[in-house]
C-alpha cells in the first residue's frame, strides 16, 4: 500500500512540477514526426532520484484503470535532479488511430509503476493534425453533405475546379466499412498505384488480389478474378465475368457482346446500317442448348480488308486449310449413269469431243476453273459420273473381247 501511495505522490508532484518549473510547459508534439515531448519530475519517498541513467518504460492505456494497453516503448534516459525529459514515439512510432479518444500515461522506473495520468492536449492535437492533413474542407467550390445512410457526399459546384487536380492525397488511403478494409497505395520502384483488400489472416494486405495501374507499362491490371454486375461474386472461376452486354467502340464502329437467356445463346453483333439497333442477322455466338458455335453471316479468314472471293460464299479463307475429315453433303449422286435411260456417249463421240474442246464432256475447262474456282462437291459428283461411265465402257469392251475370242476359236477349229 505504501508503494502505491508513493507512486501516487510521484505522479501528482510530476504534474505540479511541470506547471511550476516550466512556465510554458506542455506535453507538446512535433508534427512531422508525431512525437510527444514529455517532461516531469520523479520523486521516491519524497527524495529526488540519484543522478544517473535509468531504463524508463512508457505505456499508454485507453482508461485510467484496467483498459487496453495501446502503446509501449522503452528508453534509457538520464535523470538529473529528478527531472525526466523524453520524446515519446521516438523508439516505437504511434499508430494515429489511438489518438481518437482519451489516453492515460503510465511510467515504470526500476520496476516501480506510477499511477496513470491523463494526457490532455497532446492526443487531441495529434488527432486534429491527422484529420486536418487528410480532410477535404468545404468551400472554394467544394460542398460536403452527410447522407441519410451516414455516408459523406463530396461535390464540386465549380466547373473550373472539376477540370483541375486541386485535391491530391500524398499518402496511402485505407477505406473501412465494418470489418472490410481496402487499401489504396503505391509502389514507387515499380511505378504503380493499386487497391488491395486485407488477406484472410488480417495481418497484411493481399497483394495477390490487387487492382491498379502500372505507369511504366501504361496499363490497368487486375491480379484476380473480376466480376462486373455480380454483387455476390458469382462466376469466381472466370478471370472476367460480366452480367450484361459489353460494347466495343472504335470511332463509329461498335460491337456488342451480349446474351439472351430465352434463346440460350451468347453472341457478338455489330450495329445495323441505320445505327438504330444491333444487327442480329450478322451475329456470331454460342448456343448453349445445342452446344454449337454459329455465325449468321459471311466470314473471311486471312483477308485483312474483310473482302471475300465470292459474294455468295459463307466462308472465305485466304491460305491453306488443313482438316482431318471433311464431309460434303449433296442432293443427288452420279448413280443415274446406271439407269436404263441414261445416254452413254460412244467412245468415238468422246474422242471427237476431246479433240474439239481439250477436256472431257461435263468437266470444266482449265480457264473456267481458274476464273470460277472448283466446286468440291460438284466436282466429286462429276468425277464419279466419269468413273461409272468408264465402268460401262469396260463392261462393253469385255463383251466385245469375249465375242472376238469365240469367233477365233471357231475359225481355228
């Protein structure tokens, strides 16, 4: 009990001593470093402490008794005539958030602990300085309103101010809503500014999910999945998920990527000629119900200006096409050659036609192929027609050959 009384006397004398010995004595601050300059006089059993160096522990609490310890630091200080001078926060910098309320200072010297004393001017000066340094004050074209939701709305009612960068945050910013925190900061060495949330352990910012701008590469970036229009973070498996259409605009040319739930498809479509709506007759997309990609207009591949070889072609490719399998569907095949009413030219007629035209009957000439191209399906059909005609010629020759053999046998007998 005696020790507690002695400590109480020490604190009271310390407070009185500051007021008496230093007329302008204050628990003051250094704005740039946010230090508290502390002066006091410590007595033990009514006597001044021996002049020497002591280890002094300073602690700040949220209440006079019990409460949470908000800050602590140790300093080796030279005490002369019982006087102690210290810059608090020099060893362990303050967290500015602790200065929002009352603070109580406790000293420990040689294992003996003083009664806590309230700090009056200092914490409020630091808190006021911190708020003033970050605050955007109404006036000069700035209007600040408090909404019914409790949020602040900052508006500029001066058109000239809207065109200038009058308000700049020189440091990092932390946005706090309940337990959710976001941090807007910058990395000078990498020349980027970014917004990042807290990690799951809440011991650091989660740089793996940051969103920002790289000044060196002149590009916005996002290091995680991004959902637009999904308030609950749906489609987290996609790097980019958009609930709604996307418009791509270059000059007067505009493309829209959208979807229609009723028809089970997503599509990309341009504007119509009148620029009054999207031209769905030219859309390209995917039908989820039928599990198929589709395109409703002509496609040119490998042709920079979008031109086509033939206006009636659905697909034009400027270059080689490699395929494992191609299926051509035709209406009708060359089996009509085997019909009884098919008029098969004689070999003499075929010979005369070749002499006159330089190609087989029913086959396009070389000049026609060069100018018009080759119809793969139709060509296959005509080639099959010629193969079947050749088969009929061979059958006919076979019959004639057997008849000649029979005649020779009769002569030889």
